[in-house]
C-alpha cells in the first residue's frame, strides 16, 4: 500500500547496508582507542543509528535527543525546539551526532551549538543523507552516507506525517501525497 506513494527508490536495502558498513569503517579509524557516544537525533535517525552501531567494531555508548524544526510540514520552519534532551552528561566525551538528513542546516546548526556548550572532548557529525543545495546555515559534516537531490524522501526511518518510516529503502515521495 505505501509503495504506491513512492515515485522512485533512491537507495535499496543492499545499498544502505553497504554504505552503513563503509561509514562504520571510517568511524572506527577515526575513533580508534576511544569510546564514542553516538547521539541519535530522533526520530528519523533511529534505524540508521541502530544499523551503524551494530556495524561498528569498537566500544560505543548511545543516547537520544529529539529536536524539531519541521512541525507537521515538509520544510523547516527555522524555529528549533528540543523535545527530548540527553540522559547523560557529555562533558569530556567524544560525541558522534547521528542524523538521518541534513537539509537547511537550521536544526543541526542549533543542536551542535547546544552540544558544544556542554564541553565534549570532540564532536563530529554523521548524516545518512545530505541535501547540499538546500543549505541555509553552514554545517560541517564529517561522515556522509549519500548526497541527494532536493526531493522529499521517506523510508529507513524518514517519514511524512509519521508514515513510511518502516520502508526498508529510501524513496522519493510522490508530490501529490504531500501536496508538493
């Protein structure tokens, strides 16, 4: 039923699995001898982070944060709100923020400033998807899964109106579905 709403599959299950494994190898090299804390930006990144942390062959801890600038729409409002904060202190820790998609940069720019003010030893960003042409605020990305076109994508944790997160692939949603 949900598949009929997909205009095009961008990345299938195998492509996602392969790229997550490649990202894990890069992260392992950069964090050799360390125990990074992976911070999932909920809700979109939970599937990506679950696969990424299972692919990592180094000790790591996990925490979750929920930050929103979308409301119920399809584009960022620019108004960022923390809806769930971290459970642990990150001072002195090596932090890897794990995000599903980097779009305008509004949300991540705000989030990274908040986290930097908490005095971690280091902070890096891993995003599964990057839409560089939509960037409004500059954000440094350390690990990128895929650069994508300016299209509304769902699946593998990404949603529209809380639907489509459970698709095992990432696809472009038909504009008529969301009024685009």
